[in-house]
C-alpha cells in the first residue's frame, strides 16, 4: 500500500471518518446512469434470483425469479432484463458527432483525412461491487451464444429474442471494464475507495454498506462502529439490517425467509392454485434485500457528484465513447458474437492497450490532483520545487536552439538517474521535457529544458520558468504511447501456434454449449 | 547435492561445459527443428555462448539477427561480439531517442542506425525486442538468437517472431519472470498468455524442440553453487566451475569485533554471512537495516580485502566497483545510496534485483526482501527476486535481515490461486526462501546496532 494511503487510513481510524484520497473525481459519471443491483441463488452457480434495475432513483424496476431452479423462469428473467436494459443501451446509438481522423487508404497506402462517426454520449452501467461486474460478465458469457427461434427454428429451447444481443452488450461492457480508467461499467465500492480511505481493510471496503458507514456515518456515531453495525447488525427477525450488496445473499435470509416463501410458491403451483400471493411475497422479500443496496449506490453517486471532475476525465470518457461506437458498428456490420477465448494477437493487443491505458491513467490522475501528485512525490516519482536560477544556454549545431539550465530547490527526494528525462505540464496543456543534469547540493538540482520553447532562437513567452516560480516535474511521461503494432491474426507466427484459422476445427464462431444455459 | 560437487568424480567441469556447448551449436547450425532452447543458470557463460553461436553462424555464411531485452544488454553484446571478432560487420539498430553507448564507437566494424534497411546487409544485426517490434517489410532472417528469452514476454515474441525462420533461445529460467502492470488473469492457462514468458509460449506450441542446459556456473563459488542449485534449480542441477579452496577472500585489517566485521569474517571464510538484526516491523526503508548495510560495505572496503581466484596469478585488491548492494525496492536502494554517501563510500553499485540481473561482482550485500515486513506478498516471495540477489557474487554474499523471517514465511504460505492449464513453477518462492534461510542461519551473526 502506498505510504499516503496508509497515512490516510491511519487518520481515518483516528478521526472515525473516511479521509479523502483525492481532491477531484477521477471517473466520469453520467447524468443518467443505469444502476443494476443483481442477486443470485445460493447453491446454483450464476442462477439469477432477482434484480433492481433502472435509471430513476425513485422508481427502480424489480425483476424476480420466484423459483430459481425453473429454467423457464430464469429465461423469462433474462428476457425481462433485456427489455429493461437494451432500450437504454441502444438509445445512445444514433446521436453522433463527426470526428476528424486519419486512416490508411487501402488503394494508395497513403494516410488520408477522414471523418468518423462518434456517439455523442454513451450509456453507463453502475453495479454495487466488483462481484457485480463479474456477474455482468457471466450474464454476457451465458447469453451471447444463445440462438433465438428466428435464428434456429429447430432449437428446442430458443432464447427469447433480444437476449443474445443483451449478452453481447454485457460482454462488451464487462471487457471494457478491464481497461484502467474506463467508466462504461463501474463498481461503486471501487469508485468510492478510489476517492476515500476508510479505517478498515480492503476486503471490508468491498462491503458497500460498511464503506458508506465510514464515509457518511449517522450523526454522532463513529465510523468504525457504524461499519461494524452495517456488517453484522441484525434485527429482531435475525436478518441483517444492512443486507449484503450482492450478488450473493445472506444465508440467514435464504433459510428463514426466502426458502419458506419459495416453498409456498411451489405448493401453490403444484396445487394449480393462484401463485400470485406467493409471488408477491417473494417480490417483497427481495425488495427488502435489494432496496437498501439500491439506495446506497445512489448515495455513493451523490457523494461522488459533489467532487469536481478531474481535468482528464472527459478525455478518458471520449475513449469510452469510441469503445461504445466501435461495438455499435460491429453489431451493425453483423459480426458474430465475441469469441469465448481471445486468439493470441487479440490477447496481446488487449494487454498492450490496457498497459498503455494504465500508464496514461496514472499520469493523468497525478496531473489532475495535487493529492495524488503528493503521493507520487513521496514515492520519488515526481518533485516540486522553486526555481532559484535560470541560466541561458544553447544547443550545439548549425542553428543553436535555446536549452536553458534551471536550478531548482526542492524538499522532495526524487529517484533521479543522471541524464534522465523529467516532464512538466505547460499551462496550455503541452508537456515540456527537461534533462536532469545532477544535484549541485543537497536539495538543489539542475535540469536543462529540451523543448516546448517554440521554433525561434528566443524562447516563446512564458515557456521558460522564471526565478521564484514553484513548479512540479514528474519522472513519468504524461502521455505514454503504446508499443509497436502487432501482426494480423492471419500472420500469427509459428512460436504462437500459427494463424488461428489454420487450426483444426476452427469455426466461424463459437457454438452454444451446455455452459450457456444459466 | 553430491552430483553437483566436483569431488564426486563427475567429469571435469570445463569438459562438461564444452560438450554442452558443442551439442547446442550442432542443433542450432544443422538441427531439423526451428528452435533450440538453452537454460543457463547464473554465470554459466550465456553471453559467451551467444557470441560463439553468432560467430559460428556468421562464419557459415549466414546472416542473423539478435534480440536482447534492454539497451544495456544490446550494447554489452555488441561490445563482446566486436571484441571477439573485429572483422565481423555488425549492425546496431536502435531507437531515435535511445542512442547506443558511445563506447561502441571504438569498434570500426559496428554500424549504428535507426533504420533497418541501412543494416540489412550486415552479417549480424542486434537490437532490443522493443525496437525489433517496429521493424516491418524486410526479408526475414534465416537465423535469430533471442537472448534473455525467459525475461521476454510472450507478446514481445509475437511481435518479432515473423522476422526469422528459426532461432536459438537462451536464458535463465531462475531469474525474475516478466510481469504486467495490469491484470492478465483472463488469459491464464492459454498457451499464448501474452503476459507469460516467451519460452513458455514457445514450448507450449512446439513441445518437441530440443532443450539444452549449461551445466557449470563459472561465477558462483563452490560455496554458493550447491545452495543456489538446490533452492532454485532443483530439477536442473548445476555445479561450480571452481572447487573449494580455489577462491579466497581475506582481509588485511583484523576484525574489531563488531557485528559487521564478524559477519564479514564469516562470509570470507564460508561464502555466506547473515547479519541478523532484532525482530521488528519496520517501514520499507528500515533505517537500522539500511545503516547496517552501509556499515558492512564501509568495513568491507576499509579492511583491505584481497581476493584470490582462477582469474589471476596474483591476489587482487577488492575495490568498490567489485561490490554491489541489492534490494527489493527502489526506495530501499535510494536509502542505501544515501547512507553510503553519508559514510563517504562511492563507486559501489546499489540497485534493485531487476536491475542487477545479469551483472557480476566479487562481494554482494543484500537487504533481505522480507526483512522487517509484517506480511509476505507474492512480490516479495517471487523466486526469481531472491535468486538474482543471491547469485551475483564470485566470492561472498552477506545478507542483512531482521530476525523472524522464518516465522513470517510460516504465517504466509503461498496463496496464489491455482489456475487450470498453467504450468506450476517449481520451486515456489515460499519453499526457496525457506531453503535459503535455513542455509544462511548456519552463518548467522546476531547484532544489535
């Protein structure tokens, strides 16, 4: 754990309240996110039990599977979920803007300017915790290969129409959530612990109720006490006052409340009686478990909305919009569902993209937020100091360029290597590089500016710091680039098994398997 | 570990090493397979093998490309190759913002360029894997040598493997594995997991490739090879090229009885020394442990150390450039550097395990990765980290550590999830740490600073 975070946690314990880890909000929050709180059935891996879903905080839609072992009812649940989610997920498809870009002309091989469609905004999914993100992935995996009656009239158990499409969207969202800094699919506990430190362990922070108890304890109650009550407090009926945020349910609830209600439902059904009363009872029970989490997620959204967005948040959201637009285009082009397993080239591409995204995210969070930058300074990855001398110097060569030498006094202890490059954000958003030339005394170092001073012999106005300026340099790049391109999948080399299409049994796309029936 | 000991009647180490090298070169030159894999324990002459293989292939009229992992490794290889064969035209391909070491300018046979087209006709072209990744649209090479292949990631090999028809992969399986700053669990168990080592992927797809190993460590002394071989290479043992008594470290100045002096005497006599500080949970840059490391180095230099080895007829004074300090974290290295500067010591290499990989010294002082920690994470337990730190020395290694690491290990058994299809790596870090600690405790000097 970074030292700053350890300190904040210690302070949180002392104060009995969560302490800020950030001064700005580092993730995009949509004006109209879709909140999804799922529950699963104990003992049946992945079997849905119910969910609250919707974009209106006061009017969530409740979906319930009254007998989770009945596959027809589960199938109906998925169809209902698709009806709730797809209109929202697709409603952003047609509002687009044109973005200038460059691409290679396939005929001439030259780079040409083009304009591409980019969705103006994108749908955002918020779930309570990382287990919820995993469940979104599981739903995607379980539904995207299913075939509908229109696609395969011979299928004895056709999927309700729209369900495979929902699976493809959920798969895309689940996969995008693995890209650092993306915001298409967010887990509320992770969002909150990114911005605040509590006095409890990381594991306990995954309990949304306990996390919020530290962030926003009731009047006069210590955060630790409130969190403890959220974790273990039970009412007279033996049920948790703060039910778990899912997808797993509280076993006591399962045994004492849910199982008898499901038995009554079964009894009514087998007797041919009206199942309505039993079903209403199950709905009420699930509401009692889901609604507190639903409200907690919105409370979290409120807390986060109170923070101003970081400077680069919109830039990262634009990449999410590209991701959304790209998936829309693949769907429109009639491409098959995402394969079960990535091929070698796709896996390497994803890993490389995510590593670049991680490096960019780390840099942007530090640049956007002095508190995050303080952590990087403490770790020796950046330093702030006062310019105490500026000495003009010029590069060798036919046309000498300005290469001023700056002396900087700093209290930080950066891990600088002689000749290493340091970076500074210029007021206009560009990055200026400088070379570290050595320590002249303890706490005094010299850097030589290398660029960002314009084209002339005289540096541009304001591009060279003046004596007395307080500035911050980083040892990490501000806009790291990705690595070299990967080969086409058809050119996968022998070391990696050759092209996937040459492998025996390579199908056009993955078939449905028994795993696909939730 | 009797089979690794020269006393057991095994053939002469030089002969065993020469036989292994011949077999490797034969497979590389004339073998029917597209790849040859060579496992090399620390200091077993890997670079010498690469230089030799490159020269033989070039002499046979072949053109070849060499892939190394860092610019320093590339520069070092170019230097060795050009020194060994001044007539051989070598192309050094480099990135525009990472110019090669100016020291290479003394070799007239070396041409440097950022464009592969300007170098394609040279007998040997050398670059980092990252730079090779940008090379497109050239005629593939018939031969390649991939150096430090176990430190290369599978996705890096994917980028460059289209550039050659067949290759010799050389590396040390015991060193630090490649890593990724983002999670790669979703591909765990796939044969081409992009975050795995290049050799793992290569062998998964080409299980029939010939695999060789170099059997003799020329760096590690007879006191160290059995421990390193047992702890880190249990199924591929190796031995030292020198016997007991062929190397010696002595001091001109007698011990003053302090902890650092006693541990230095122990290390000089036995090859290993453990300076144990009282048990305590500390921050990473434990001031007492850092000061103890600096003290040991200061005394090591002050006491007029002299080394005797097979390299020279005369005893050689131990100088600062032959001493290194190894740590797990960069901030620890920075703290040690500051402490050494405070004691007026200069010229000693102080770095993390990652950066000490591939380097060699006479004496090393190691701050134990688990010293003073309240927990043992996968990072600190990684087998390769300890292996690198404990296998850089030709004479002696002093480890500075807080007491209680054995208990810490027992409280933190390996908890990494087991994943289907992933080759389990033996030994695991937990076991290797215990093996090393057990051996070090025989050379323990307790000290309260």
